[in-house]
C-alpha cells in the first residue's frame, strides 16, 4: 500500500467556480449527476478521485469523453482553461456497511465524507484544498430532504439546497428520511435570524431538548468568546444510529451519532449530558475553525481539530466547573494520549506520512493538539491569544491552511519567535521533566531537566519550550509565591527564588501547564500539604493522586503503602460538601491502566492481577477507615430534582465515589437499594456497576434489560458495563456470552464498541495471562474488518500497550495480531494499524 507524504503535497491545478449535484435516491441504485465548473490555475491533467463508482457517463463541455482510469482516479489530459465536467454515476447505499460516503441507517439516507468519503459518492478532487460553493438537488420519496447551506426550494419529492460558502468535499452532507424536528431560533449578534432544527426519528422528539439548548449556548458562547457569528439562515443537526464516530461538522448540516443527541434523565448519565453539550459545541465551533478556515491537506488535521477541541474545552469550563473540566481533560490526555506516545503508534500532532488518514484521528491530533494551543496561550498571554485569533480569522477566512500559517499568525500578532515551539507540532513523544531542588539561606534553586524517549522514526529529539507554571507553598500552608510561568527552553535549566523565609513546597506544573510527565523528589508529607493547601485546584488534586499512585505501585510490586493517602483523605472528606465534584475526583483512586502505565514508565513490568488486587485492597482499607464519613456523605449527596448541570452531577459523582468504597464493606447492599430507587440513569448505572463488581448482578441486569430492551442506546450501556466490571477472570467469558446473543448487533458501531471496549477497558480482564482477551478481540476485529474497516482499525489500539507486559502476554498478543495481519483481504485501515503495532 502506498504511503502518503507531507513533502509530496502539490497545489491542485484547477479551482472550482461551482459544484452542482443531483441525487436520485434509491437504496440499491442511487444516481448521482455532477456538473463541476473548473478553471485552470496551473499546469497539469484533471485528476479526480472515485472509489466503487459505477460510471454511466463522463463529458466535458457537453461532449462525451472516454477517460483514463488509474487505480481509484480518473485522468483527463489536454483540457482548456475553463470547462464544465459532467458525470453520472450509480452507487449502492444499502451495500455500504463501512458507513463512509452515502449509506443507509435504519432506512434513512445519510452521509459521512470526512476524510475521503466523497469519492465514494462521485468523481471529484477529494482533497481539502479544493473548495467550492455547492448547489444540491435531491429527488426522493423520503419526507425530509436535507443538504448543506440554505434551502432554495422544496416540493413533493424534491429539494434544492445552496451553500454559498466554498467548502471542500469532506464537508458535504445529505440526509433523507422520515424525521421530526425539534426547532428553535437564534438571533446572531448582528441581528440575523437563524432557524435551528434537531432532527430525530418519530418518537424521539422528547429526547432532543438538551441538544438544542446546548446548540444555543454554543452559538452565544462563540460570539462572546471569539466574536464568531453564524453565517447561514438555518442550522440543522441530524441524529443517526449507525455512525463510525461521535459527530461530523458538515457545513450547516451536522450529523451526529444519536448517543450524542438523545438524552433524558432516565436514559442518559451525567457524563452523557456533558459529552452532548461538549460535542454539540465542538461541531458548531468547527463552523469557523475547520469550515470557514479549513486544512490544506490531511497532515494539517490538528489545525482544525486541536483548535476546536481547545475551544470546546474552554466552552465546557465556562458552562460548568473550570477546575473539574481541567482535571478531566488531564485524565483523558494521560489515559489516551500519553499511552499512544509511549507505544508503537506514537506520532506527532502533525504527522508527515500515513497510509490511511482515518487512522490519524487520534488522541495525539485531537487532545495533544489542544494542549499545544493551551501552551501557546500561556506563553503569549490571554490578550496575545485573542489578537492572534482575530488575525487568524481575518487573514485566512475562506482558505485551506497549514500549521505554518497558524504559527505565523501568532508570530505576527505577538512578535514572538516560535521556531522552537513548532517542535510540539512536528515531534512525537511526551517530554519527561525532572526537578531537583536545593535550598540554602532563604534561596531555593530549581534545577529542571527534560528529555524525550525515541518514538518510531524519530530518535533524536532536541529540547522543547516548556511553560512550567509553579507556585510556592510555605510550610504553614500559605502561598508565598503565586502562579509564575517559567519558560524552559534548554535541556537543563535552573531558576532561583531568593528571600524566602522558610523552605517552601513547590506546587509544580499548575493547571497542567504542559503535557509532560514529571519526576521529582517529594515526601508524602509534602504531597499531603499540597493536597490540603495548594491554591491551584489541578495541582491540589494531582498531589493527592500522586500519593495514591505511589502507594498503589508499591503495593502492586510487593511493597506497602497507602497510610498517608488514607490519612489525607480525612481532610478531603471533611471539606467534601463545599465542592463535591472536586472531592469525588480526589477520592477516585488511579485506575489500573494508569498504574500499569506508570510502572512501565518507571522501568518495571506491570502485573495486571497484582495491580487489580492492590487497588481492591487499598479501597477496602480506605472504606474501613472512613466508613462513617463515607456513609454520611452518601446519604447527603442525594439529588431528588435531577438537573444535568455541574452542581447536580458533582453531587452524584461524589455519591457514587462513596458508594464504590462502601460496597467493599456492605457487599453491594446500598447499590442494590440505589439501583431499585434511583430515578436517573447516572445513579442506576453507577449502582449496576457496583453490583457487577460485587457479583450480585443477576436480578438487576434482568430488570434493566426488561425495562430498556427497546432502547438501543441504553442497551449499549448494558452490554458495556458487564465485561467492564466483571471480575478479571470472568470478563472474557462474559464478553463471549454477550457476543453470542442475537441482540449483539455487531454491525452497529455503538453496539460493537460497547461490548468490545467494555472488555478492553477491563485491564486485568483483557490482559488475562492465558491470552484469551487477545484472542477474543482478534476474532471480532477479523470479523468486523470485512464490514467496517474504520471502526476495526481504531479498535486495534487496544493492542498498543502490549510491549510493556511480560514475555508470555507479549507472545500471545503478538500471535493474535499476526493472525489479523495474515487475514486475506484485510483492509488498508487495519493493515496499517497492525503493521505499526507489530513493528
Ligand atoms: N471531524 C469529524 C471527525 C471525522 C473522522 C473521520 N474518520 C468530527 C470532529 O472531529 O468534529
Ligand atoms: Zn472536530
């Protein structure tokens, strides 16, 4: 398979004045007519992309031509400076199980074109730097017919849509189905009236209200925070059941996985609500960062994704709790991106080669891409950031841009040289920052060192600019130095602080000011002091988290620990009522995956069973020490009037954190009662998870199934929590039983992911020493690959941590991967992933 290289990018030799498309929709044979007005801008042949198309006719200026076909491209040489290309093709949406291009979901036509789905619809320059206004005519007997832009005309069986904003083909969308709208209106800051619709299946109208509220909040926020206004007369969101990822920002017609639209208190958890708000925001914010300004080529993906994630993170912290949001984001980054950086799939936020671009919609491109922008903002300041963003929108509106353009905007707006900073985009790997301190005569010297382990294809890594935000906390708990950003630019660098009365404790990397790992010498007492007194909520949480992590690692590797953390929790529990969400975060022990990652990062070999046992034992000890306080909080943190907001979800998260401990003592009695009584899915699912862990789940699972049998999204939860919370030794068997059920509709990505990711997230269950977890995963990946390569390939990343385990597990895991690699007809998507992991 051919590798694509960033260095090979060349401008397309034509631009498009307008793209006109006419669809005659039919499940097995949809006809697509295209008329594309090209104008020459450089020398070369017309090269168009197309995959799996049945070509009926091709003509230039009305004259039929016989094109040359080269693989998945069509080539026409010797063309004039301006001409209209016309083609008619036939496609089969019903056969499209890959869910890329035009496909059917429960009888409804819908599309997914990013990154290269449009070439499955018709012949086109399917690259993001070729932008055009679109006029789309849809003929169909489906009642609702939607495409991008503004409606031009609607009649029985026909609709015409016009999108005046030029866009690349990946932002094209079409939907046709029996849909109902939940509608509202929005007046933009300059007084434009916009019709808003969230389209769902008949019967789901009562579940779309939160999505609509989230959309309105997003539109208002982008005006207030970034001065960005919406630019069409209508904004449509459609919920679709079969979807490969979360959602898609098609211009004026966002298409969403229904799990990110539909919610009621009884069917969705607080986490679901928060994600709905965040993803509705994310896709809406793409209207400026992604659509009005798009990417020149797919290597620049983080230009739109990193920035849009950064914007949706800001949005959520403004709508909810900034401290809690930051801690959640750090947890996600560590769990997904640090993990990626530490393994065979490591790549820079801007990769320079790929085989299948869909394999690069990763935590590194998204989450690290966002962290890099957070660092930029810290380095240039809030005002500098705002000036730079204004310049970015002003200078590049309507263009397809690169990371170089983005960096130049910051240089021009702030006068800063960002040459070294750019390494964050081009180099892979998580820097390791280490700190040693010396203290004498009122002077504290901080000696920092940074280094970055080699990653595939990149061995030698020069120093990065690292913004290190610190504060100093005196021994009495008072802050003696407020947050100060140290700019580290060398491999080793020292910073001095004079005139201090007593030796303070360093509150390091406040706000998680850079995506690095930290090594430092710090005593348990000093960590406890930070946990009690740090003014920075992230650093406070991190101090407690490190205390717990060190204890768990000691215990999982044959030592002892946990007494200090256990003692420190007394303070957390006393203060818990003041900030329940924060207390819940402090109470939650590091997960098994994080413990394993940290053991490996420190040069050890993690033992999944020992880690599992150590974590359970520490939980039981903590529960026994604080039973009364935990039980009191559990009772206090009830939320009789369910509201999916920061306050209510904070109280429920604390309640469930207490329940997890108390279940170690009461064998699941409270969980049983909560499962029966709870009026919201957050507590019901939380209770169910405890019942599964405690092994008393049969009645609850049956009741849950009886109640929600007909609700696909809720049944996904049922499929997910069982392998996730099963005892490690039973997890694979449980997953196998579930997979054999007729309602394991594995071709639906949500259902597949629920069961499979439920298992792979059960650390000790998936990494069972006999390799049964690896075998089970490989079996299902091989089955799904023929149907849906994109989802299959993504899920291969469950194998990316294999290298850190013992020889027995490694051999079994590699054998499973080898079987996938050797499967005849393996997709390019999965083949690339497996090859990289095996390398
Ligand atoms: N841009 C889409 C992701 C498309 C993934 C294609 N495999 C959703 C988002 O990031 O907003
Ligand atoms: Zn995005």
